[in-house]
C-alpha cells in the first residue's frame, strides 16, 4: 500500500472524528453509493436526532433518492420535517462566479402523534 493511500485514509478518519466532536447531524451527498448515505442517515435517526441530508448541483437528485429509500424501505417511522432549496454563488480559480443549486432535506426520527378526534 502506497504512502499516499495511507495518508488519505488517515485524513478520512480525522475528518470523521472531527465531525463527531461537532455533533453534526448532517449527511453530505457526493459520488459514493446510495446505500452508504442511507446507512449514515439511519445511524443519526437511530440516535433519535433529526438528520439533515445536504446536496448541491447534480447530487440533489441523489439526495432525494436517499431520503425516499430511507423513509419507504428502511425507516418508515421517519418523516420529512423541512426541505430547503437555495442557490449558492461559488467563485472558481478564475474569479468567475457560478450559481449552484443546493438542497437540505431535514428528516425527523418519528412521525408526530396526531391528536385523537372525538
């Protein structure tokens, strides 16, 4: 195993440990397999905490897939608490500004109890 690969794995562990210290209940969607994000969200929801699924650009559809798989197959008691959409203005190396869509899906661990009607 190359020294470069070992450094990358150590960096990943450090980053994950840093997130645990911040008590961050967010899952950032990227290019990894969908089930990785579903399982990460389940871990947060199993702690009885709200989970925020965050994505930008082309990853937004992937974030919606993660939320739907989670609610429909693996964690049916979860519910959509909030959905936020926005545009972020990012500046590239050439100092050119690009508009990138972003989305946050907040999931709650249990469906709220509806009051009984008499």
